[in-house]
């Protein structure tokens, strides 16, 4: 099971969760479950998208660019 308190490796602080599977550090880095660590830019927009998995709908975090 995944550790809910993800620690950012560079500064050692806890990352704050925006959505399930998407966490942010206040120093401009983020972590997403499927891609791992990445640096945020000013043109990124984080949103929830509804996707159908089998018979159920799930909300999945996505990254969009302006």
C-alpha cells in the first residue's frame, strides 16, 4: 500500500495533496501517481476528469496546458 505522507526528496518536507494521486511541494515540484516527480510551470492547469472504468465513472487528475 502506498504511503500517504509523501516526502519530497530534495527538501525533506511533506507534500500537500490537491487530488487523489496528485501532490505538490511548495518549492515548485509535484508528484503524480502515473508519471512520478515533475516540475510545475506557469502554464499548467490541474483538473479532475471523469473517465469510465468498466461500468463505473472515476475522477482522475489530469494536467492541461494553457
